[in-house]
């Protein structure tokens, strides 16, 4: 969930710790203070009165300083910050109830203790799968950490790892090519690992600004922007979902080679080993620089393998960079941009339809997604829900095994030649057209017919859906659907549905009404509403060329009342007429629909279609 959206959900007290940290960064002359001052100049009382969109912008401008602030917190060795951050940056953990977070934390502590015991056994066992070279690496790192931690005891001081010591230890871990998990296991084999009360954990994370906590909902929120920043601190270059997508392109012998290097059990299944590599925190960059190649392979061979992986496997062409390092950096940047992009590749309705049909063909997918992303809800295959966790259609399909994808494609008559995942995404791109084909059914709120036609939607969503489809139709008629001007005009009391800007201070107001009943007949209530909109526009020196009311149909009484009205230039248009006009316009000679054709009380479809065909 984006930072701005989270801030919109919370009260001022719940945002306070985060705001204080940014305020403190600004007071110390952030490198972007000039840009920040421009934003704050409109506010008399500083950051606390700035709107949430601008707070989000200021956070982006102070990201580097915020990152340094978090790095300093790692010196507090009892904080278990590495454990906690690794939990909250996992895909699917950006929104959690307190009890769910507590369970994940307990599970992680238990898992770590088991792994530490296993590591100790490997150290002592001459026949363990750990190579002599790897044991040596572990011992070097462990000895240095032990000295950094215990030298304070020798000097009668509180045990603490200074920033200088931490910097040296991190450099050592990097040079020894230790994964984040390997580092963590060695760290906690020396430092005492104790379970902290979950309230204290939440308080600590909130105070350093990495999470928000809603007392009302007992829910933890971690902003998408914060997750990316924390991932950088933990030196995890890409999100787990992109790491998984890349690893799944590698043959099992290569996966075994990586597993052996990082002390991962090679007896696990192919997919289990992939998940363990991700959990280990093996550097994505190091993996592509060193780990995926045969021993002794030349630089030319490595470049060729990487190019094939990107172009044929990931369908990413023309990555920038002449060196191997540059190309990997470009790939990481590509994944970052995909993650930041709010577009999901298909429409929201297409995503919902994909999830519905996945659940019908492959009922086990719901549990698979729930478990993979550690989601608390029992049923998770809902587009809006998954997008709050930044989980997109491609991320879901990446988790479905090949045989299940084949079954799903056959069940839903999807194209079988080429890339399975791309074919599926293409198949669900066209749902907007499916909705437009059912425009009249949406207007009539006919849920049964919609369901028969492959559209699953809640009745409560039909009003907004009808308005959105009407906007699409008017945009297709090449009208300027001006949401900016509409927002400026609208008040809490008077909310225009659609505003068409004709320029020169001339507008058309469009009102959308759905109805189950035959013959829309609520003229008195709708006329009061439309007159309020008219007054709103006139107060702002706008000339109303036409008011259009779109509904499934109109009763005779409604039409008569409309004809008798002398205060508004109102025309009535049925949903089917508007759709037919839209279809006819596509094949007409006109580049923009001539709005003068909207001249009748009840728009005459036949006359307009005839005019468009000339």
C-alpha cells in the first residue's frame, strides 16, 4: 500500500513518530531542503499541517537520510532489528494484524534457534556437507563478531557494536559472500536471542518510523516506499517475487550449485530450494555475477548466459550496460520500476476475472497464495485485496506450476502457443470490452445476466461501474472528460458524475442512474439534484450547453415532466442508445462527436445514427 494511502487511513497521533523523524531530518539541512521548503511554504505550521500527498513527496526527498537514521538503529544489538525488518519486507507482510505479526515473529525466532543448532552441529561434524572453505569463512566472520561484541565486556563497558565495528563486519560479510541468513545465524549464535513482548516490538518499530500502527484496527502498515528502502538496508536488491521469477528460469543443477554454496539442503524439491535461496537473503547481484555459472566459465560465456536469461527467459530486451555488472544493475532497476508502477498489466476487472477462474480451475491456488505471501485472511483471491499488498497478476501466475498452468489454459480456452503466462495475461486484458458489451445489463443492475456473461460484481459496485463505463464511452466519442475541473466544482453536498469540457467556459453535465425497475420515474428528486449542479456551474461563470441524464430507460411520466421543465436544458439518453451511438461513431468520418446532435428531450437514436453515417 502506498504511503499516501496509509496516511489517509490514520489519525495524527498514529503518524506522529514518522512525522517527527522527517522533521528532524529537515532541521539538519537535508540535501533536498530547497525543494522541501517550496512544499512547506504553503503551510503556516510546518510539516504537521501538510497534506498526505506532500508528506509522501517529502519522504521521497529525504529517503537517503531516513535510511541512515535506520542504519544507526542497528547498533542497538538487543533490538533484533534484522529479524524484524526481514519479516516486514517480505512480499505480503506490509499489512498485518497484531496477532498475525506476533505469530510470524514467534515462528521466526523458533526457526532461527533450530537453524543455529544445526549450524553448530555442522561446525562440529567433520562429515557435514559444509565445505572446508565455507567453514573457514564462517569461522573468520564469527571470530571477528565475537571480538567486536566481547571487547566491551573486557573493558568494563556495556556490550555494544559501534558504527565503525558494524561497518567493518558488514564489509567482511560481503567479501566472504555470506547471505543475510548466514550472517543472522552466526550473529545470534553469539548474541543472546530472546523473544521480546510484541507490544514492545511494535512500539520500537513505530518509534523509529518504519511502521504505522492503527490502534483502532490493531493493524500494522508498512508503506511500499518504506519496504523498498528497508530492502536496500538489508542489501536485498529486488523483491522476492522478482527473485523467484528469475530463479525459476535456472536448471536444477545450477540451483543445486547455489544451494551447496549457501548451506541449503539439496535433498529438498526444486521449488523448495528456490524458496530457501530467497529466504537465505543470497545477494541477487552476486548470484548473477558468480553463482549461476559453471566453474571456469569465461566473461564472454557469462554475458551470453545473462543475455539469454533476460531476453528469452524474462522477455526483457536491450538491457543497458556493456559490462556484466552494468547489465545486472540495469536488470535490478528494471524490476524496481515494475514494482513502483501502479499499472498491473490488465484491468482491475480482468484481474478479478482471472482470480475467479483460477479458483474455479485450481481450487488449491487460494491456499498456495495465502501461504506463499503469509496472508492472514482465509480467502485471498480478490484483486483489490491483493493490490493493497502490491501483489499483481504476474506475481500470482509465477507461483502456479507448469502442469496447473496448462490445465488452466485448456479449461478457459486460452491460446496455447507461446509463453503460457503472457498468453493468460493477454486473455484477461479485454475485460473492459466485456463490460461495455454488458453496459445495458450494468444499467439495469441485472446481476444474473452479468454472471452468465462472465462478470462477477457486487451489486453495491454497479453504480460506480456504470459511471466509469459511461466515462469510457464519452472519451471514445473524443469528449474531454475533465475530472480536474469536476473536482474543483464539486462540494460535499453536490457531486457531479461526469463533466465534459467543451472549452471557452462551456460544459456538458452528465448524470448516470442505474435502476432495476422498468422505466426510470424519479424526476422530482433527480431534477433537484441537477438544478444544484447547474447553480454550481453558473456560480463559477460556466455556460451549460447541455445536461444529459443516462439511465436504462425512462417512464412516460418522467419524459412528460422533463418536457414541462423550463429551468434546465435537459436531454434523456438510454444506455443502449449511448452504446449504439458510440459503435456508430467508430466507423464515421467524424474525429469528434458533434455535440449539437444531442438536441432532443429523449435522444433520438435513429436520427443520430443516420447523421453519423453521412
